[in-house]
C-alpha cells in the first residue's frame, strides 16, 4: 500500500469569497464547507490574479501567475506552455492515479494536460442526450444573470453528476496507488438555474443588499474602463433592487446545492477509510460582482470578483492546522506547489506559487500580488492591478481609469482614494510597481516603464451594441462552455 497522501481537489466556478456561513455569511446554508473550514485552514486573503475562467484555471494548472504567461492561458491560446510541467502530469509521473471530472476549461478542450483519465462536461451532455434529458432548456444564456428554475431534477443536474463520478472513482480506483481526484463544478456560474427545492430553501432568507461606494453610487458616472464586463455580459447596472435580490437568491441556492452534494462525497470518503489519508483543497476560479457597485460577472479586481474562498483540510498527522486561518495572500498558482510538495514531486523552476502548507505553517508568506486580464472581443479592455499589503490599486488600459482602496479600513471598497490628495504618494508608488512588473513580463502597455492607455475609454452604447450574453444551442455550443 502507498505511503503517499491522497488528494481531493475541488473547484467551483464564479463563487465569491463571502459565501460560506461559518466564515461570516449568515444568509448561507453551507454545512459541509463549514466543516471543511472548521477542520482545516481558511485562507482569508485568497485571490485569483486573473478573474476569468480560462486564465485562472491555467494558473492552477501550471503554478504560474497569468501576467507571466504571455501567449498561454487566454482565450484560444494553449493553457500551458509545457504539458509535462502541469499539476496532473507531475503527479502522474510520481505514481499518482490522476482522475478529473467536470469543468476543466482547458484549451484545446480535448487536451488532458497529464490527467490519466478525465471526463469534461461533454460527457455529461452526451449522457443527457442519450437519456432524453434537456438541461438548460429554459433559454437563458451563459452570462445572463436573471433567475430561473432548472429544467431537470436535482439528481439529473451536472452538479449531481460531478459528485457521482467522483464517488464512482473512489469506489473503483486502484487501491495500490495514491490518487489525485479533481472535481470541477460548473456552478454557480450563470445561468442561475437552481433546482426548485434549492430555490425554495432561500424563499424566506434575508438577502444581503448590494454594496455601493462614493465612486459607484451612480452607474452613469462610474469609471468606464471597469464597466465593460457588465455592459457586455449582463447589463445588471440597469437592474432594480428587487431584481438583484432575486438574482442573489438563485446564486446562493446553486452554492447550497453544491455544498449538499459534497456531503455525499465526504461521507463516502470517510466510509471507504480514505478521509484520514486525504488532503482536500477547495477553491473557486474567481468570484461574482452580484450587483455590487452596479456590476455583474467577473474580470475586475474588486473584492467580489477577485477574492475567492480557499480551504485546505490536512490529512491526519497535521492537527496543528485544523480550525485555523491564514492571512498570507494566497493565489491560484499555489495549488501546484502544495500538492507537489506533499507528493514529493518536482516543482518546476518557473513556478510562481507558494505551498499553501508553508503559508499555513507561517514558514513562507506573500504580501503582494499582481493582477492582469487581457482584452476580449472588443467589449472588455485590458486591466491590471496590484494588491500590496492592505492597499489595492487598479488600472484600465481603456482610458487609464484608476481605483485605489485601503482594504484594512475599507474592506467593501466604498472609498476610492485614487483622487484623494492625501494618498497620491501611495497611488504613484503602486502605479510604478505595477508598471515595472508588467514591463518585465513583456506587456505592451507598460513597455515605456509607465502605464500607458492603449485605447480611449469604453463607450457604453458601443459595448452594449456588441454584447454577448452567451446565447447557446444545446446541439451546437461546445459543451465546455455550458454550465
């Protein structure tokens, strides 16, 4: 029997950080995420350095920061420079049985990047067709945020299928080898279509109201450079308070559906005698603005979009980590060195991540993280930023808009300090830090050593005219883009 630990790696899609009941979200129903947090490490400052599905997943796959991966990890580009230096490939090489199910969002979509066996979303949709099921026949697209009830029963959903595949693997795996099991949930990404039973769970629960700041009270006067994703994908800057409340109800219901299904998975893990030998990592690729600051979707570096949940539950023998928290800035790049360190596998030389175990133990930490999102389809401009201690600076290449926040004093980012006379030294310092890092990584907007806007400010009417709410046909949309 193997002496190496087992790994369970779980990701959700578009789950913001403040959606776990025991970590400060009283409106949520998340008993199993509460259990993970209570028996493991909660990383209070976990961020994706590129809050878009494809690029964030490339960071997890490679252990690299996105801004240091020019030519890789973006729409239409390969997810990894070297398929032999990915997380699954490195673990497979040292004897791990590596299986993954659910959403991967790699490019090319059929490349396994080192998994011994993987079943992406196409497997679910093929089985659904064979069984005569019609998931997502409600007509909402992949970026529309209006609430709707799912069109298949709870046990026929993609969420249920993902957990069922994981349980089947645990029951039929090669017991002579350690395993790395990956489960990629496609929710709570839009469409927000929970099963009716989960919608009803939130019927009488109080929804937290949206957050607005001194810079975001009026959607017509907000910095245009950061509004592209909202204008292009969902238009929720035009929504009423009632619409936002009902949208949040559906979003939270999807998270609870995932949580309750995780209860089945954790129970089977324990029943098979695997819980004590398995390290569990839970996180999300990015968050969701959910109407805060009149914004929807992701892509911006505001807290609801870039700040994500990250939980690490150790195997037995690491009791000092149980029920603890860590304030080091964790990132998507940290997953690869964490598992490789524990498995005794190679950590690539070009790895930007820091082991979560080392951060939790206090032997290493990160206090600065750079952000970058590339331009997309003429409806979203390039954005970059830096989180340095308690200060976060954001810059848009479309018009040069700036935001600056002190998260220690203003965790909900309500006061923009970028134009505050008392914070100009901080603004200039962070802008210079950002420009130097992006210049060193080969980004054209910082080639001169300064941040230089590449386009004029985005025009609301122009972006709305090119909007893409993610319309799909069940028979013709690539399954990896369905949720």
